[in-house]
């Protein structure tokens, strides 16, 4: 199954998405931490009332994570799930064919042989 081109494409596509999503999440968090450490005057800039740029960027982390989760769900629904369903059906087909081949090669078993019987 691992040599199937559809499986390879599925793995490559999923890996590419995962790397991008991780880079965006870590990059956003790292940017926030670096700005907090090295640009405190910028982070203390008042936007409105008690809302500072630092607080807005901190709340923006939740928005960023929500966007990444939403994109992940869309990616799984549109790209991964259809290919996975097809591969699952192919695997079941191969499994049934292998089971039929084993059943044809095995000698018939007498009825009741190998059954567990209580005392």
C-alpha cells in the first residue's frame, strides 16, 4: 500500500500542509515573544482605551490558531478524506482477495473440529 502513488501523494500533501501550518503557528508566537522582549515601547502603544498593541497581538494568537484549525479541517475534508476513502476501499479489496486466496489454499476442516467444548 505504501508504494501506491495515491498514498504517496496523500502523505506528501499532508506533510506539506503540516509544515506550513506549524511554521505559521510557531512564527506568529515567536514574533509575539520577540516583540515583547525587544520592543516593549511598541507593545505598550495604546490603540484604544486600555487596549495596547501587545494585548491585541496576544489576542490575535487565538485568532491565528482558530484560522489554522479551520484551514486544517478544510484541508482534511477536501484533500485528505477523499483519497483516504479510496485507499481504504482499495485496501479492503486487496484484503478480501487475499482472504479468498488463503481460503482456497487451506484444506477443508471437519465440522466441530477445533471447537471449544465445555466439560
